């Protein structure tokens, strides 16, 4: 795991980030969009990397900032490494997988979706509190995907 100290920077429209030094990025073999994990002042995080003008930025979640007891502008100790563990929403629930398998057009559309969009659909299913709600959500997803890949929102 690679470590560095950085200033916790605010994003103009909300959120926080730290700049990952070029040497740390190279040593950790980081890439744009890579999922990473580590600690911020000893508090564990999982996030993704962004790259602006050739510089890596690590988004820091508000919950991590709160747990670390820091504020924007503070200098924080960060550890970072590639996160190759799947997110909970990377695993398609069995009921959704079975429903997609029964509808080839929906299954083909599912494969064309961006990973973040697929995770959004999975989250929608696993967040259902009532079994009937879950069934309705799975049905709605399949119906939507049978029509093809939905256009991107703007």
C-alpha cells in the first residue's frame, strides 16, 4: 500500500478530493477510473480515481471525512491501492439474473449498459424493502431493457 499526505480540497459544487502525487500514482500502477481503497487519517474508504489535466484526483466521501474528524483544507494522511474486490452492486441478484435470462433482448441490452448503470439497477433491486416491491422492480427493469438500451440522461 502506498502512502502520502495531501490537502483535503473542496469541489465547487460539493464534495471533497485529494490530489494523488504522480510518484504515488506510478508506484501503485493507478489508472483513470480505477477503483481504489485505503485509509484517510486511519479511516477506511473505497472510491474511484479521476484524472484532470494529467493529475489524479481521489474523491473522498463525506462519511469518510466525518469519521476521520477532518474539515476541508486539512492535511490528511492517505493510503491507497487498487481495489479489485467487487462492490456489493457488482453482483447481479439471482431473481434479476433469471428474469434477464428469460428475455434475450433484455439480456442483450443489459450487456451493453455501462457498469455504473448496471450497478444502479442492481441497487434499485436490493434496496427494495418488501418482496412485492422487489418483484415489481425486476419486472420494470426487464421491461425497460426489452425496449433497448435507454438513452443517457442529460
